[in-house]
């Protein structure tokens, strides 16, 4: 084997995806993911500023030179799902933009300062 050949990962150490097409909403891509002991169908989507990450993984993908239809997966961060422990008791504190607009229409814009 030539010395300039790319270094291959150990056969048991792989995590790859193969794109299958767009998601129904056209924002993400449907993929098949293969890693040791399992093959999964899933989606990859771009992260959007201001949108919460509710569950899953933040990954980066690198196209393989020897197989352009495959991408190596690097898990950057694992996002805990809704079953993760929270720092407060009770339901999630959620206020949509519509709720805030309605609140300000009824009560007026509030001050963000706490005394």
C-alpha cells in the first residue's frame, strides 16, 4: 500500500450516513446511518439561531473521498430529550411570540428590570 494512502479507521470504529433525499418539508435531508451494531433511518437538519434543540445529536459530516455517496459522522454534542432532569419543578415555561404580542397588547410593554 502506498505511503500517501489515506489512513482508514478501524473496521469496528465507523459512523457513516448516506443521504436519501429531502425531508417532506424540504428543509432537511433524509439519511441512512450505519454504526457498529445498528443501521438507522433519520434526518439531518441545519441548526437555526433562536430555535431550541430538543433531542438528538449535533453532528458534523465529512464526505468520504473513496465513497462520495457516504459521509463520516462526528458527534459534536448529544442533546438530552424531554426526559432529562430539569432545574425546576412543573411544566416548561414557554411563551410564543403570539403570546408575548397579546400580553403587550393587553398590559402594555413591560420593563425588563427587576427591583
